C-alpha cells in the first residue's frame, strides 16, 4: 500500500510538472550585455536582452523598440528588484506591427535575437551608441498586479472574547463559580 502511495505521488508530480508554463524566451544565452555590445565586437551573436520599454516605433515593415536594459531573471523577465542601469540601452527591431498602445512605455519586454550593429542616436544632447538587435522573439510580460492589502478587524484590540476580553464578563478573578461568591 505504501508503494502505491509513493508511486501515485511520483506520477502526480510528473503530470503536474508538465503544466508549468515555459516562456518563449527561456534557454541558455551568452552573458553579453547591451553595454558590452556598444563597441560592435558582439555583432552576429545570438543574445537574450530585456528591460523597460522607453518607446515603440512602428515602421513600414517592422517595429523598433527603444529599451532601458535590466538584468534578467532565470526565466528571462527583467529584474527590477535592484535597478542596475549600467546594463545600457538598446534598440530591438522585429518584423511586423506591434501596437504602441499595447507596447507602452514602462512595460517589461524580453527579446531574443541577433546583434546587428550599433546605431548612434541622441539622448537629450548626448550622442548615445545603441546596440541594435534583430529580434526573432518579442515577449511582453504580463503586468504584475500587486495583491490587495487585506485588513483583519480585531475586536477588543485583538484580545477576542467579545467586549469583555479573554476572561469573559467576570474579569480575571473568574466571577461566580470560582468560590468567590
């Protein structure tokens, strides 16, 4: 009987493990950051980059995204717990139309693609060298909705027992029944 329970547990773990969602940006990629790719030495390499979207610009045949790069978690999602802005910025272009209303500034994106070069664009008055990525995969992460704060109503300051506290209506001495008549 114990063997049957153990076998059932193992089978359940395998079956339910198959229900885990795998994002299209999962996998192993070289640890090249957009900041490192600004020299152009990383051209032609397949990378996985992500971050916070600054701007989406649809063109005739493709949409280009300007992104503030962030380190990625193991699943590929940008890690915002420790804002580390020395990852740089990059421009990722993907074939097709991506609606700027959906791909709005501030959203988290992850791309898989090939580094194709460096494009210099102005950030304010500064000429910034943006590494360019020809994206084969664009993944818009779902918004993380914070759990609503729950409040617990404590009656009588958390002591319980209704309006008399934990000792009941007779107080700490116990009242009738304790021999204190």
